[in-house]
C-alpha cells in the first residue's frame, strides 16, 4: 500500500497563470472543537512585547513575544510591518528555545585547570569583578592599556548591545581598537568607485520590477523575507535571473541561472556588458547623461574576448547571451548583490564590474530598478561617536588597530602582526558578542593564540562556545531579550524597538550592566558617560543631525511608541541623477581604483594570482556561505534547530565519482592550515572543482568528535580593498575519510 | 460520514525554498519532541532541459477523504470532522502502529516519548478561532495556505500532482498551485 514518493516524480510541465493565493475561502464555518488541543493556545495569551531580532541578518525582523508571569512563551512576526508578514525565519521561530536552552551559563566561572582543559570553578560576581579588574589593571601598569583588545561582532547587533554599552568601557580604558571589518567592506569600495555609495533602493519596490537579478546571494539563508516581494513581481510576469556558483533555491527557480566558477564575476559581468554593447542593448541615452569614461569602458571591454570569458568563468557563452538578452530587454531591472561573493581577494573589483554592468544597461534611478547591497540608511544616520563616547578614549586617534579577520595573527604567540606589520603584544582579550575561535578564519591559529599562558581571556557569553572553553574567566551574559535596546535593519531602512522581554536569567548581566559595573570596579566611573541608563545611550545615538533623521523628525519617543519607523525615503533612489562620486556621475573610469593600484576601468585579477603556490595547486575551491538554519555561530545548541545539518560538504557528482565518494560518506578536507571532517552531499548544486561547507560551525559540536570545523581551513588574508575577510579565496584537497 | 466542506492544504511548490521554517513552527506550536516532525520538507533533484534543479515538497497529513489511518485503526482513534479534517484522538491510541504503516504519505508516526501515534491535526484549535495553522503563518515565503479544496481545485493551475506528490486511493486533500510554468 505504501506509495513511493519517487514514483510521483515528474518533469515540470507548462501550466497556466491565474490569480494569487490570497483569494482562498477558509471554509471552516462549521468546524467543531473535536481533535483540537486548546491548551496549546495558552502560550499565546499574555502581554505582547516588541523586540527586534539582532542576529547579523539583513532582515532584522521585528518580532512579537508573548510574556506570561515574566516568562517568554511564544514568538511571531510583527505582521503590521510589510517586510515581516506573520513569520520569523526558521531560526527566529526557536527564540524561546534559544533563550531557555538547558546549556545556558548562568553564573560566573573561573578556570580551574590548564587552558582549555574544561575544568571550572563557580565564583561570585564580586570575585569575578575583582579578578578581572586587578588583572587588567596590572596589565595596564606593565604593558599599557593598548595591550587590551576587545573582540566582538554580531552576537547582538542592537545599538546598545553592539556598541553603546561595551565601547564606552573600552574607550574609558583606552584599549587597542578592533576594526570590525569581517563583512561587506570590499564591496563598499567597489561600489563606491562606481556610484559613490553602497546603498540602494527600497526592496519593497522589487514588486514593480520586470527583472530581479540575484547575484552571489542566497536569499533563503540571508534575506528570506525579501523572497515574497520577488514572487509578487514574478506573478506579474517579471523574470528571475541568478548568478551563483552554488545552486541556491532561488537559482533553481530562476528563468536563467548562470553558474560561474567562484570569483570569476568580473569576467562574467564584462561578458554581459560586451553583449549589451554589441547588440544595441546598452542604454546610450542613460550613459550619456549619467556617466563618465564610457569610451574607456568600450576599449577595455574590447580587449576581453568571449573565448577568454568562457574559459575563465566556465559559463557557456550561449547561456550568458540568453541571460544578457533577457536582462538588456527588461525595462526595469534590480540587482541584489550578496555579501558573500565579495569575501574574496578580488572582492572590490568584482563588485565594481557588476555595478558598472548595471549602468551600461541604464538601470539606475527608477522605481523598480537599481542596485541593492547594504541599505544602512538608518544605521549610518546614528551618532556613533556620541553613542560610543569616543571622546573619552585618551589616545583614540593614535592607538593601534587590529582587523578582526586577522585576530589569529594579532594574538600570535611569537610574531604578532596587524595589517602586515609587527605590533606590540596583546595581553588581554575581552570577548563579548562573539566567538572568534569558530567565526574568525584559520581557527587552529586562533586557538594557538588564545591558549597563550600570558594572554588573559575573558568571555562574556551565555553558552560554552569554542572561545569560552579557552577562557580564564567566563561571565554570564543575558540574551538580547533581557535588556532594552533598538536596532536598525540593513535592507529596508527601518529603525526598530527592542523592548526588554524578560528579566535576566540566573546571574546573567547584559552588555551594558557588565561593562558599567566593571568600569566602576576599575575606578573608571568618574566619566559621566559610564553612569548613564539605557535610555540615555539610545538618546545619544539618536542625537544626530543626519538629514534622514532630521527631515523625518524621528525621535526616541516616536520609535518607542510606533515600534518601527522608516528612516530614509529617497524614492526613486538616484532619481535625481546625482551620484556620490567625485565627478557626480557614474564612473566607468575611476581614479579611486587607479590609486588603489588596480586598473581604473576593469581589473581582471583573480584570487589564484595571490595564493601561495602550495594552496594554489590544491584542486578544490571551498566556499563557506551561510545556511538558513544558523546565523554565524548562533543556534548551534538550540532545540528544533540543532538537528538541521551544519557539518556537510557539497561535492559535485562528477568530482565525487572521480574521488570514489558517495553521498553520506565521511570526507576529509585539508590544506596547509589544517583539516576538517564532513558528511558528503553529492549533487550538481555545486560545479566541478567547487566544494561548499557551511560557515562558522563549532569545533566542540563536530558530530564526528574530531573538533574540526570549516574555519580550520579558511584564509585570513584580506581583500583587495576595504580590509574585508576573504573566506571564499580558500583552496582545499578532498579525500574519503 | 458527512463532509460539508473539505479543508485542505494549498501549496505553491514553485515558491518553496526548503528552509524548514514550517517544520519548526509546527513543532513549536504542537510542542513536539525534538525528533518528531508532523511537517517534513523533502528535496528533489529534478532534471530539466538545461540541467538539474531542486524542488522542495513541504508536506504533512493530507487529510484524506478515505483516510487509510482511520480505516485500519482498531482503536477507532481517528475521526473525520465536518470540515473534512482528519483528527487523531491520542487518548484512544494503543500504539499498535497500523496507521503509521498504512498511510501512503508517511504522515503518521509513533512518538518515541509515549509510544503512541501522532500526526498533524491541521492545528484545529487555531482554525476554530479563525486563525491559520502554525505552518501557514510560519512560512516566511508565504507558500503554504489552507482553503476549501473544492473551490481551490476550480482554479486552472490547481492539481493534486506535484514533484514528489500525487493523488491516490485515499483521496488526499492537498492541492498544488503552479501559477508560473
Ligand atoms: S535571523 Fe534574520 S530572518 Fe531570522 S528572525 Fe532574525 S532577522 Fe529575521
Ligand atoms: S517554510 Fe515555506 S519556504 Fe520554507 S520549507 Fe516550509 S513551505 Fe517551504
Ligand atoms: S494522510 Fe495518512 S494519516 Fe492523514 S488521513 Fe490520509 S491516510 Fe490518514
């Protein structure tokens, strides 16, 4: 009787197009209670609190939590907000389980054995403060305050959690500065060289486009709430084009999907430009009115042949032509560029080429077209220097900087460096909102540095992470739900509230209280900035003269009352034809690129050019992007989420065959940095010569018990411009384990 | 049994991205053990003219008109409501497992924690309050809905065939809408 689901497998036939799902009749008028479980409704009764998800995710969902007797019981999307609908993502659904996880650390602990041995002694907060402050004071006395390094990034992306609370402490101490540049910055430079900005139009307007191009982006993992707007456009006839070396869900659903070899996007964009130009699909009227350097571009494009493009990208030219034709003939086209693709040694240069391509097509300045990368309109309007109290840093302008991507180099036992130069040794790392052993590239080297006996490592976290297990002292942090904050998204221009949902669990202390009390123990509370409450920090951030805020008259009270406000509303984006480049035009010829040492029009450099021979000769390029069920190193312990696989390697069918690897086999990936073990997923989702393994998985949760993780393999060399991480410029060998 | 209207699931398979939010939203609403899923998401690799693509099927109980589970259950634990929803009364279940092996859609399984069968009741406690099931409100892509199947089936793109899903003698009540070819 059992019917094999595969017997229903069939090709996709043509079918007609009718209305949308919304007209359905619920049809439950005569239903009875029978079979229901009314007690399941109880958790939905109670006070509703609005809180913004603060994982590092462009969606930055506004969520509604139900609270009963001080306990959070249920979460749903703030459906009154267009971007949200009723639903968080797969991770957001599990926030109650995240908060009440059985393995939360709820009291301070001190190391009771060797570093990393896993032996702990419970201590009181008073002891913790005493131990931390005396050791830091000793370090300051012996080595200077700039021997203390904060490490943090996206554990809490709220205004107080990320900067307002902790940064005040580090400014008061006078610590070394951490450059938080793991993400986006290569493309910032590349895009600025074309239009002067990395910001773009409102994604709500995607519903008006005729052509949505997803380029190097996996919307399912990092912008799932944007997909419904793409689908609305498609229901009205818009085309979906995708460029990605990995077959993402959107790539599977696309009208045309191009699968270039990783990091060859400059060549691909050039091929498309070439086709547009040769086939009268370049928008010459737009180009004349809005750009400079078009003749230089024509010349440069001419120098590159389709043969070469085909060879480098691996994309058959007919397929590329088909793509270029649909794109070039679309009246309105919007590009969504991913954050991942630019994490390459040539990240800035690739991003630049794609933005230039969009100018050749004349696709800026109207509702339904444009280029969406990082819509930080709300975030960039905040008064960061006041919110962080930068003015109290004794030598804030001259103190050394460490790029977080290079943390392993900065804490190296014998040869500490930053930006390629030797630096004064770091004697203490205070890790909060972060887990660098899992998240930073070259995890083995990170561990080596963290294990140094003369490095004092304090971890403020609510879980025993790969980093926490190497700490000298662990102080329990709250989750984001246990203190009030605000947050800005980086897709839809919103500034949102993050009300306190519950009281701190156990003895945990949030990102402001911990640093404020530590400051008091260290005698740093003579700064009035160290004695304020949450509201004052938020008001300091909102004390901004930025036009986006002032013109819209946005106030603290308004955000508290309305729960979310839209901060910026230039619509259509670039509708005035004013670009933010030095020339005021779109720059096909860029002095900025020239000054950076690259070709001022298009630079065809590839990551392989910069790899050491040992790595360059390895047969596989490893991409380590996000997966939908994790956000960086978060959610690894969370009930309902932790069983979704995160330790797999997608290997192309042909490659697997050649290596004698079958689906679900154990495989070993390796390079000069180390090795990591995964379960093989054999599929044509990745092309030949490419392997994909999820990013930021934890060593201590490796299901094979080998304490291995993807970042054992990744490179910590920085990108061409912007000082960004370049995880994807990593080569590996693969074998059956 | 008299069925006045048939409520069923409506699924836009062409839009599903396989994220698993529906599965988790269901587990959370129904307070399921971690390894127990009423709603599962399967990936199919489908060959097309210019190569393979991935298609996902999010599926749970089909609330069939001729439920195999109901027919084989010796404890009479299954019941079809007036609106066509097939509900399971777990109090009556003895854990014999016949329904689990009878269901052609793998929608019923025995729970590890109490050894009894369990399956999707379409969140009738929500439906009865005019709300939608947890999977429907829990899909960020908005590709699952519920509706009156007789009405939905009148739409030209509606069918009981999809990738990994097809009609059978139990007469399932899930409809796939494929508005774009
Ligand atoms: S991780 Fe992103 S999509 Fe998920 S709940 Fe948070 S903001 Fe929303
Ligand atoms: S939540 Fe929606 S998109 Fe995600 S797997 Fe379920 S049905 Fe598909
Ligand atoms: S799908 Fe299976 S469990 Fe559900 S009604 Fe049909 S036969 Fe029964």
